[in-house]
C-alpha cells in the first residue's frame, strides 16, 4: 500500500471518528435535554402537590377553628364579643334572660349584661343611617309596626354625638312606617346602639324593660310587687297550716268534755 493510500485511509478514519464523536455528543445532549425536561416536570408536579397539601391543611384547620361560639377581640376593656354561627343572637339571649327572669336562678357570676347584635357597620352617621334603612325592615317596614325606644352607648369613640345618632335612626324608623311610635316607658322594641371605636353594633330586642335592660344580675331579683305576692302566698300557707292544728285542739277539748 502506497503512502498516499495510507494517508487517505487514515483521513477517512479521523473523519469518521470526528463525525462519530459529534454524533455521540449530540446524542448525549439530547439525552441531557430530555432528562432536564423530565426533571422540570417532576419539580412542577412536586410543587403542585405541595401547594395542594398546604391548601388542604389550611382548609382543615379553618373548619376546626369555625366553632359555634368564638371569642373575638372587642377593642374595649371589660367587653367580650362572641361571634356565633347558625345562631340568631336575639332569640338566644332573650331565651336565656327570660328563663332567668322566670326561675330567678342566678346563672352567671361575672357577666353583667348580655346584649345580642346581628348587624354591624362603620361608626359614621351616614354609614349608620344607610345601613339602618335595610337592617330595620323586618321590624318596622310596613305592614310591620311597633312602639320603640333607642338606647345608645359609645366606648373608645369621641367623634359620634348621641343626640344626632338617636335623631337620625328614629327618622329612619319613622320613614319605614309612620305608625311606628316612640315609647320610653314600655316599648315593644328597643333599638340597641353600641359603638366601639369605629364599629357600630345594632340590634332590635324585645322585653328590654321587663328583663332589666338585659342585666343578668338584676333580672333574677324580685321587685316589690313580686315580693308582696310571695309574702301574701307564704302568709296564706302559714294560716292554712295553723288552722288544722287549732281544729285538732278543739276536737281534743270536745272529746275531754264528753268524757267528763
């Protein structure tokens, strides 16, 4: 074999080796590219699974925390706000106080008053007026009507004026039905307005006067009329217990005289 043939053959081998090496690198690159894409998809799946797990945990924790009664920071000293779920505050509190009024059994040592609130809005006159126009409808909108009074109290708030609030809310009630009348002695409904900082709490309650302004300490006490009734009943019972004894003694005297 001539030197030219050997050089040509060697060149072909180098060329073949060169192409073979390039093909191998290209193959490795494609394999690497495929592996990276697969890894990226795997990472996305892992992230999605982790997010789903976290969301499920949050939902589970939220369901556990959604108790029927929850204590909420009120923003005022000596005031506890209890948030309720699937419970009508007015009916619940009225039932508790009516039971205490009837039985005269003291069921709370440290609670002074228990007021239900089913509506809240911003503690600004225009916001309160706008909210009340809808909130008061079930009680005062024609054909519904009734006598009413408004009680007002503000805590940690200095920008609201008591007289202005009462005047505006009374105007709303009058606009809903002109037959709604103010009664400060024994109204059918009492509109309770409690302002804490910048939040206004509203409720419409029954028997506010009868249940001692929803005071848990006072509602179990007997008034003068009740005390007189109880005294009269106890006196009658004592008399009825004494009479049989006197009759028995008279019978004994009669029996003794008969024996003589």
